C-alpha cells in the first residue's frame, strides 16, 4: 500500500479506503466471512469525481471552446482507454484484490477492472481527503492526456461513444443507414445511431463511415 501511495502522491489517513478501492467483487464474494466490501460503490462515486474534474479543467483551460466540443473532449478524456493507461502507469493490476477465478482468468489486465479501480481510487481520496485532494489526484494522473492540444487529437467519436455507454451494463448501440442521396460520385449518407433501439443522434457525410462518426458526435453531445 505504501508503494502505491507513493505513486499516487497521496497518503491515506484511512488505509481501509484504499484497500476497499482495490477490492474487486470476485474477492468479496469468495471472502464473505471477512465482510470486506468491494469497490463498486466507490467506482460509482469516482466516476462523478472524474467527470466533474475534467469538465472543470476544460471549462477553465479553454474559455472559448464551445459546449459541444467540451462534451466530446470530456468523453475522450474519461474513456476506459485513458483510465487503463493511468492504471498501467501505477502498475495497478498487481495491487488488486481479485477472486481466484478472476485472477486466473486474466483479471489483472482486464480493461474494465483496471478502469473501475482507478475511479474507485479517486473516490477513496475524495472520502479521505476531500474534493480538492481528489481533483488534484485526477489532474496529476491524467496530466499527459489533459496537456495534449485538442487540435492534435484524432476524433474517433464512435469509439468514445461506445466506451461511454459501456460504462453501464446492458447497453446496446446500433447504427442504421437512413438514406443515401445524390449521384454516385457525390452521395450524401444519413445515419442514425440508436441506444437500446432509441434514437440518440443523426449525422450525415460523404461516406457511411463519416456519417456514423457525425451521428456518434451528436449522440455524445446529447448524452453529455
């Protein structure tokens, strides 16, 4: 724990909070007699800490950035891929408490488990040291991503949307081609994206792929 605290640049007053943040449900289920809670509730809280911190950073860092662009950029910054990169820097997989089956099944490198662990740690710091400490930790650990120029980012709205909706289980995305108009050399495609069969965005483009990206961008703004 001390080693991980050094990497986090934060020392817990209540070490049990960090221990809980590192405890996967598979471990709790195998050690019911110990009554150790898993990190699911902390992950829920940490998701909000992460979103608020990144939103505040973008609001203050880019005073002229439109709301829609901030929404899309926030979705990219808080996506699972970014959180897994943070966990890799921390070597988080080695510190996790996993059930035997989950550990043998590759749980220490499973992206969803690692991302949830990072969010749980943010919440643990919030409860232990307050909002300023938690936000400082988010900014430290996401510094590399936050410091990149937005103009240099590759906009993959479909991936960002997929990662956003997968944060809640049971979600299904589907893209539907509504129309393709114009001559063959100048067609315009209209695509609609549906979440659990409910429309959440439409977009058009000179190719089906471009239209899907546009629809995903609209959906991100809607869900943000």
